[in-house]
C-alpha cells in the first residue's frame, strides 16, 4: 500500500506573497478578511440593520391580518343559525385571538443585542389585529343569541318578588 503521507499538500506554501500584488483602488484586505467585523463596526450599516429589523417586526405584526379577515369572512358566510359548524367556528373566532394575545410576548421577544429596537409598538399592533377578531367573534355570539344580553336570560338568578295580595275562592 502506498504511503498516504506522500500525498499531503501544504496549503500555506500555495499562498502567494502579498507584497508582490497590488490591490485595486478601494479594496481593503482587512475588511475582506473579516466581513463580520466590518458590518458590526460601521454606523450606517447599523442604522440600516436596525431599520430592517424594525420593518420585519411590523411585517410580523401585520401578517395575521389576512388570516383574521378570512376567518371573519368565513364566519359571516356561515350565517347566524345555530349549527355545530357555526358554533365551532365562533368558538375558534374567540379562542384563537385570546391565545395569540397571551403568547404575544414570545412572538415579539426583547432583543438584548438591539436594545434601541422598538418591540412595544409592533406588539400592540399585533394585539390590536387579534382584538378585532375577538370583537367580531363576540358580535357573532350576540347575533346567534348565545350571548346573554336580555334580562330574561338571567331570570333564574332574580329573586322572587314578595306576594302583595291573596286570592280566596268564594264559599
């Protein structure tokens, strides 16, 4: 068997001498060697990155807008009759935004690297979009007459009025 050490290639010997080459105008060897350091050290890049991150947060906040619109349209198409599908749809209209609002802290976490990033405004916008779906779900419950809104819905909890007169049969 051939000795594998004879097939070894020394890559350090292949690097040409840097002093013999002339770099083109505007080329900096230190930046080409460490592109990550260049991005983190330049101020205009930081502002652009901050703006892009802020724009991405607003895009994430408005992303459920189409889904909420479609859910409300589908619930409107089901009508106000009391059927299993419309009740399940209405339950979904109410439960999904509540869980989304409760988990909005995990959707928009505070970034320790970018402390100047505004997370509160996109989070409020996200909650506002889901609050619209919740309001439509409550309207749908009211239209289906499943939400107690009249005094007759609470008749079992009302006290019995005192007796003011008695009626006796004739003898």
